C-alpha cells in the first residue's frame, strides 16, 4: 500500500513540475514565468528532498534494516 501511495504522490508532483516547466518556457509574460519558476523550485525541493528520504526509509524498513 505504501508503494502505491508514494508512487501516486510522485506522479502528481512530476506532473505539476512538468506543467510549471511548460509554462515557464512558453509564456511571454515575465511575471507568470517568474511564478512558474518559483513553483518549480518548490516542487523540485519536494521531489528531491523529503520524498526521496521517505522512500528510502520505507525501503529500509521493508528490507528489515530499520
């Protein structure tokens, strides 16, 4: 159950990050591009930071190491 939940959260975050990249690259409005870049920074922090740590902890727990 945990694996499917983590996968779903990761897919939602990746989809949101992809949308932010598309907006940042294709828009002609500088303010909108700036907001999209700020959102992208937040999403990448969430994807690479806590999500990776949580996934590693769950994998270690499943392996019996924690």
